[in-house]
C-alpha cells in the first residue's frame, strides 16, 4: 500500500501530563501537555507520529471532545515518562461532559494503547466518533461512555479496523450500546471483546447496530453480556460475517437475545461460531432473521439459548446450511439441513472463561457432539478458504476433524458428586444441569435444558 503522507515528517512529537504548554513538543524533554496542541501546530505534517505518555487527559471544559483529529496522524499512547517503554495505556477522560475522540475529514489515522472513558454526548459516538476516513484502533479499551446512539463508537461513512481491543460498559439511549456502524461504513474486528454494552431505552443492538448498506467483518471475537430490546449482541440491517466468534450470555428484553437480522436484503454469515446461552424475554433467544434476508451457517453451534418462544432460532426464510452445524432444540428453527448437520445434539459447553487467547470462549467438554464434528475436509469460511485456527488462535484441527464452533479441542467433562443432587419427586421429569459456576445446580422445567 502506497501512503499519500509526505516523506518529510517533522515528528515524532511528544505529549505528557507534565508537559509544558509553551514547549515545542519535539523531544521527550520538551513534551507539551495537549494532543490537540500538536495536531494544530503549523509544523505538523500529515502522517506524523504523536507519542503520548500514560496519564489522564481531559481536554478542559471549553471543548466538545477531548481529542479532535482532522489530520492524518499516528497517536501512539501508553509511553512511560521517559518515552523509552510503551507498556501502559493513555487515558482520554471525557469526565461525563464531552466526547472522547472525534475523527473527521479525508484522513488516515492510527490509534494505539488508549483508554477512552467517560465520554458523553447528546449526539452519536460517546467514546469515539469516526465521521470519515480510514482508521485503525489497536490495543485500546473503549469503556464507560454514553451517547444518544453509539455509546462507545460511531463509525459513519468510514473504514475502521479494530484489533486486540475491548469495547465494554458503554450505553446508548436509542440504539447501539457499543458500536453504531452506519452510512455505508465498513467495520472490521479482530481479536476484540464486546462486553456489557447496553441500550437503556427500548432500542436495539446492545453491542453492535449495523445499518443497511454497511458491513461488519469480525473474527476471533467475543460478544457477551450485552443487552437491548432486540439484538442483545447484534442488530443488523446490513451484512455481517462472523468467523471464530463466541456470542454468549446476551439478553434481549423482547426478541433476538443473540442476533436480530431486521432488513430484507441483509446477509448474515456464521463460520465456526458458538452462539449459546443467550436469552430473550419474549421471542428468539439465539437468532432471528426476517423475510427475504439470508443466513448461512457452517461449522456453527446454535444451542442452549432460551426464550418462551423459539429458544434457539427462527428465520422467516430457511437458514442456508453449508454443513456441519450443531443445532440444539430445533423447535421453531427454519433450516434445510446440510451434510454433517447435527440436530438436537449435545454441545456440552463449559462456562464462558479465559481459556487462553485474547478473548473468552466456551470450551467443549469431551462429551460434546461438536468434538471432531466439523467438516472432515477442514473448516472453511464463506470464501471456502480453510480456517486454520480457532478463536484462541489454537491450530485446527486437534483431532480427526476440526470441531464445530469457535473452540478447537476439548476438556474433561465434570464429574458431579451425586450428593449435590436434590431428590426428584415421583413422576417429575425435570433434570439438572451445571450453571455458569461449578457446583451451582438448578432445575429446569423444559426438556430442552436437560
């Protein structure tokens, strides 16, 4: 890729909480105190690097955002006071009074090692608003921000690559607690977790809201404990491709605890996804897709989700099975079965946990029907390319064939002490299962929970 940035850069530039406002910002000893001061300097050349020491930056009460980027730049955070080691995070603190970062213009921006928190706006994008350009965000956390829409991040008419990062604990009033991807934007996510993002009103898309004409491509990702009225994890009217992702423990106050696909022209593709333990108060605990939309699944688990109606899935048009899927309770699921599909199978999933790798997963117990249940020719993506790793970046396969879902390999099944079981009344058909923590057992009146 040939960059359009000039070759004669003036930087790198240096910013520190202890910096001097009158300094030239061009050395560690002459660091200034403001990122904006550097970006607005007449000597700043588009594409320059700004090294920012760890510490807290709030911008002051007179501005709309802590950091305003309207020029191509590399913002490199987390440096120690001597700018010799980059190991921490630089905190951009909106103090619940202003947005964290705004990016606008035809720019190319790289952001590394920032903690963007307490951003707030009555508009969109409380933590980061990317209004145009090409932006890469790495090794960063977007947490505790709020907005009318897109509590954590707004991506509008832009291309954003989000890598090795965390989007958590953000809120929105209307849609998109975590990220709002709109206006024909493209969001690419790698090795990133979306956790506990929510929409506070009767809005949709707890972690991600993807509008018509926009695209989301996510791999090795975790979407967990997000919540909204519909689409606890994802609400999409555009195209979404998930590969090696875990969609777990999300909640919808109405429908689509995991994923809700609401547009007739939308395309949803799930490759080696584990979609489990999501719930909805009314309908469609795991997955819902509307009329004339398209859903394709391959080597994917959809099981152990819960709702009064359609616990695992309902699609108005049959799911396109590309083979080797494991569907739990098939009631209400509309799927034309493909080769190797397992229906009403036992996924035997362990609790959501840190099993290695950048994001959390649900391990497979060795009793799972998903173990070695994937395509014997190799698990493949939508381009028919072989998927060589799992969500943890563990090589596939570990056995005779790759495993179904986001986790490759297995762990020994738990051995339960019979003394922990309560006696069953005569004729009682209820059964017992493990809850999310070891040794916490509960009863369930539904056969699908056995």
